[in-house]
């Protein structure tokens, strides 16, 4: 999936535009300059084209902000990692020294750049945009991030300028893409090496040895897929080196481009906040998931240790806890083939297509036994069920009053679907549509 980075000097409206593109208030917007310090990630969909958007902190030099050098580093990395840069300037201030400096960096980066002139919310301000031709970055697009005017034309230009996916990827695409993800030093590279039977990746006790996502074609034991070992995702507070920024960005891209994620957890430290953050990214991107508890040989065990540990993990990841959990010791090559089998099973569940006749035959009687509760005296009648042609499993229920169906009933429908069909390891989307 393509990545678009929004860059510019502080208080130019980058976060306002980011929120508009991803369709939610994710980045904090404030009158004061320099509120955005971390990078926010989101997805934007325009005319059937989907791409990721990253919002960066404002680029400055010689200011008294202690975060300035870190923000500059993040901006540089976002520029380097992205497929297209959206450079935002402000019509009222004209070309500032900062703008010239950023324009200079962008010209040298050789990346496709779209120049957006913000805060053009009336016709007479349009004339002020012409001076931005002086930046040498092509045609300036006039927008108002606050009101949304001009953003449609801007998105058309972005989509037209984004690189099209290469042919090689298309050929590979019929193979399952399995990403090994997790926080640093849980044994992701050791797992890759054990599966491949060769020392493909460097393994050291130092957390964060793997900096890049490495893709490998795998064909052994009757399994065939593309295996992606990613750099560790770690807490923002710990992300100090430039290379760590790359790691986080690339891991997120690896999750986005995979079908099934093997989430590795350290048996000694248990499921921590960072593991949950990665699990949430997997869920948000609607990918299949297998949880692997590594370093199981280091844990003192009694009769019920594995059962208790499984229950603990399921409580942490609820309500989506229909996920295979496997306990391994990569160093001792213990249960590694189980991980492969589980990932393949999850992929088969993820890509299955259930005939509409079968869905209706099985689920409609369940709905008749337990119909949706009436609301305001209105009775809800679900008449027809079908699976939508999406990458991840999505089921549409057609009924007379979809707006009256509440969340608990949607969960009931999901549970019944999981009961009758195998969706283990897959997030399930339930849609209610007007008949």
C-alpha cells in the first residue's frame, strides 16, 4: 500500500488536513504551533484507491523547542519512507525561509511532491497562491483544510501521482503473505531462521538488531507462502535512534501488506501494553492473527500453567479472542511446525467464500429463534444474508431497519457465525444493510 507523508512548517494545518483525509479526529489540532510531535498513521480511501497517510510534526530550525531536532528527524524519515510527499504551505504568510528550506530538501529527495496551499477560504485569496510557483515544485493546489474546499481536486492529483503497484507483486499476490511481528527481542528473527533452516537474519541478544522488513519465499513441508520478518515495534519513548523510526514504520507497512500476522510474545514478560498496541494494529487492518508465546522453556511450569496462560491472553485480547495460541521455544525448535500449520489454517479461514444459500440455511433459523429486540415498538426483520467480496471476511445482513440493530446483537450474530463456520484467527466484519 502506498504511503503519503504530510510535511510543512508548524501550524500550517497539516493535522486538520490529516483528520479530514482519514475521516476522524485522530491528530490533536490547536491554535498553538508545534502540538504534533509524533507521527500519526491513518488510512484514506478515494475513488476506490486506498493509501496510508502519515502526519508529521512541523519542520523548524533554530527554534527554542526542545523537540525540534527530533521532529526534524521524523520529518526526514517520513519523506524518505513515503511514496509521495504532500507539502503544505499557508497563503497568508507567503513563502517563508522554512518553506524554502523544506522545498530544497524535497527537490533533492526526487520524490513525487504535491504542493497544497492551505487556508484559501475565499476567492480573493486565490491570487496569493501564485507566488508559490517560486518554490519550483509544480502547480500549487489551493485548499482549505478546515472547510474541505479544494480537497477533492487535491486527492485526485495525489491518486494520479501515486506509483502503481508493480507487476512482480501481482504475481506474488496469490501466495499468502505471512508477517512475523512483535516487540523487539522476542525471537522474530530466530523464528524466521528456524523456519527457513538457515541463518538468514542476524540474531543478537541486543533488542532491535533487525532494522528492515525482510521478505522470503517459503516452500517446505507442503506450505508455500511469502514470509516477512519485521523489525521490532517498540514504545515511542524508547524510540531514540533514527533507525528505530524506520523500524516502526516498516512494521506497520508489513502488517498492512500481509494476510496473516504471527504475533510473537515473550513468555517471561507476558502480554504487555506494547503487544496489545501491535495486536490492535493487526485488528484495525483486519488481518488474520496467530499468537505465539516464545521462550516457553524459560518459564517454571505446573500442571495447568499453559491453560492458565491461554485464559489470561484471551481475557487481554477480548472480545476478539477466537485466535490460535501456540507455546514455542524457537531455540529448542519446539512446536515450530505447529505455528506454520496454524498460520496456514488461519489463511484458509481468512480467504474462504461461503455460498449465500448455505449462510441463509444455517443462520436464518438462529435469527428466528432469537430475533433482534424491538426498539420503539418497531420490529426488525432480517431477510437475507450474504458474504461481501472483500479481502477479509465480511458478512452483510439485509433487514428493514438496520439503524435499530444494536452492538450486542451484532456480537450475537458474529458468535453464531463463528459457531457454524470456521473463522478462527480472523476478524469478522458484520454489516447491516437496508433491504
